[in-house]
C-alpha cells in the first residue's frame, strides 16, 4: 500500500507537512513529483515548493539522492516500510497548485504527492490530518471504508489520486441531483449576501442539459460530482478533473440574494449580471470537460508522462469545442436569452478578428505550441499566435452551421458519434474526420485542412446568414484604429501593452511599454481623450515617454482610417422565416 498523510497543522507557515508511507519499496526506489498538471499545459516545476525531504526505515535514516529537479532515489533495505517526509509550500490561489492559510486550504495531488515510480498502478490512500475543529473537507475522491475514516480516502492508482483536488476549511456547501447523480457545490470566500440557492438551481439546469446532450436518458459516467469554487476579490479560471472541478471567480460575479420591496412576500430574481453569466459559462465549460478531454481525449494523453511536456495538436478540439459549447449550454438551459448569447459569440469573433496572429499560426499549431506560448503570453503574442480556445470555438461554430445548413445533422451528432465509436476514450484527428463524414454524408477534409491547419478566414458571415443571423460591423475605437492595446489608469495614465502588426501605431514607431502622455498638446488620462484634439487631416503629435525619455511621435491622421477593424455585432435577420428560422431555433435550442 502507498499512503499519504497531508498535515495542515503548520498552516500559519502556508506549508503542508506530508508523510509518504511505502509498505514494499524497491531496493532502489525512485520518487518524483510531476512538473505539470493535466489540463494546464505548462511545465510549472511544482518541486520548487518542496523542502526538507528525508526518509527512514524503522529508526534508521535512508540516504536520499536527488537525481534531477524533481526526482529522488532512496536505497532501501528489503522487507521494510519506507517513510518519506517533506514540506510543501502552498500559497498559490490558482486552481493548478496548492494553498494554505489560517482560513482555507486547497491542493492538487500533482503538487503535493510524490510519485512512487513502479508503484503507480497500485492502490493509493490519502488522509488529511491536523484539521481545526471547524474545518471541513470536500473532494470527489472515494472515502476509505470503515470506522473513524472521516478524512481518509482511497484511489485505484496514482492517476486517480492526483485527479481529485481537495478543498479544506470553512465553506458553504450545497447539493442537488442531476439525472440521478448527486452533485455537490462548495464555495469558499463568498460574501454574506451570496445566493447559494440560485447557484445550485442554475448549475443543476446546466448539468442536466449536458448529461442529456451526451446520454439522452442515460446516466453520466461518474457516480458523484463536486464543484469547488474559491471566491476572490478578482480573477476567473477553472481546471477540469474526472469527477470534479476547481473554479476561481470574483466575489462580485456570484449571484446575490434579492431584497424584497416593502409589502412583497419575496423578491423576484434579477436578470443574471454579465459577471454571473461568465461564471455560468465557466461552470458549463469545466463540466463539459468531464466528457471532452477527461474521457474522450487525445490519443497522446492515453498515458500521461508527468516528467515532461505531453504534446498534441488537438487542443483546438478539446478546448476550442468545449469553449463553443459552454455559452451555448447557458442559453440552451434557459439561463439567458438568445440575443445575449449572440452578444457573447460576437465578443469571441471580435477577439479573434482583432488578433493578427490568426494569419500567422494555425489553430493546430497553436495547440502544439501551448507549452511554450499560450501560458507565456507577452507583448508580441497577438501578432504571432492565435488562441486555440477562441478560434477553436469558431471552427466548431463553422462546422456546426455547415452540417445544419446541409441538412445531414449537427456538431452535436458528431460529438455523440465520437463518444460511441471511441467508447468514451482516446481519439485522434482521423476519428474526428470520420465522425464528421458519418454525420455529414461527405468528407470534411478540405474544411479541416483550411480551418484547422490553415490561416485563412472562416466563412462565418455566410454561414450565420444562412441561419438568419446578420453581422454588423461597429465603428472602430481609437485603439483599434491605431492598432494598439493599452492599459488606462487615473494614476498612471495611458500605457501601451501591445502594438498590433501593420497598424498605424507600428508604422509610427510606438512600442509596448510606451506611455502616451499627450496628443496635440493636450494631456491624456484615457486614450479616447485624444479624440478631442485630433485634427480632421494632416498629422497630430503624440507625446511619448519611454525609458525615462520624452519625445514626440508624428501620427498621420489619414493613416487611422484604414487601421484596425471594429467589433462585430450579431442580430437575427428581420423577417427570417421558414427553413431559415427553423435552422436558427434548432441551433440555439439543441
């Protein structure tokens, strides 16, 4: 048996004390900590947080020799249990690592549980000890049967152990049933007026819709599911696991209890705020991953190598298609109106269209490069890369509308076809192409070559028109006309964060990091302040600060008219009826 004890007694140090027990170690037992966590494609070097690693057998110390950045070797006596102790510094509020303070704890096994090489397939146990009397534990990992095992858990193997995060502390907890499966939702850090009942009800609708999507009247591929949400002052993110998810959201974005007016028995629930709609989309996204990436997965992920990057060109499918369906399930569940969904879709289209990198890098290449580019964004990222989330979701939209307009089926049918033919297991691009052909009645090789492996534009305007949705181009903002992205603050003014390829700002010689101090002799607090002093023709002078120097940049006004595209707006076409209306309703309703 391989057993871990995770002690939170040193929480004021933000440190988990870990004891690893190996009943039957190898004579030369290797121990290693993963360098990444599945679902987040970046080498994060979790071992940098380990300290004080020591080993014993009985009363005797065992020599531990470090072999590389995350691997140790213990030379053991045969037939004796090996005990390894170490500390893990935990002060990362993201969903990827570990956190511990006086009020809350959280960890993923990839950051705290040394892997016993050669014993990965054996059963693993984990116990959480040293808990304050008023702390609780939430996890989807199975409890160890027997008396006095309140915070002891079992896993079939190491992969299962590290695919179940733990939330510790004083948190709000609620439960609901979705298609016969118990779901639990825990929320840490919420404000007192947090409306937990609304969050439960809305999440239940999303879960039921997604289970129906994949299985009709059948059951989900898990017996229990746990949502763990940490509410912070700011931030948003999530990480999927096989029967749970870890989420981060801003407190202000969570639903708040409505206050009844005098004389009213109860207050009507308001329309969901923009922030809360984002939270619902995040919930829908991570839950959809329970099928699309945790079970239906890239063939390259059949077996994880925790010591290095695990490459795939399919993140456009597993992340991009999941991003397509997340907001679609929010509208299909009746939580927002279709007009609001079209606004969300337009935001994605605007973001992709505003990224010059879409003409440089294919979305398949972006998937492969995730390990070195996506999580290491810099000032040149919009010019050199494209998001496999954003463009991948638009590839899904283009395929879905193409299938629907041709009358053979939909992307929904393709996803279910892949589930059936793979048995909910590993797939590759050939499987995706085959499923498209089965559903669509023809080959989609050309579309995959052009849309996934090429850098051309997607035919979204024509496809949306055929389902009764028109695209309206909005006037470009000054930032879009200049070809820049900026940060604005009343204290620090206007600072250039990105200079987009072939824009007026690039031609004028602006650079990331420049401070835009004044335009036409007038001080800038916001970039749009420059509109007041912009002449109708000729040129204007931007006063720029760079590396403690101040200088003027001549900006021809004529160059602004052709620089940068504005945002797009989607609206159902007036008077659309008949087949067009039926296509639109089938797409939105599912």
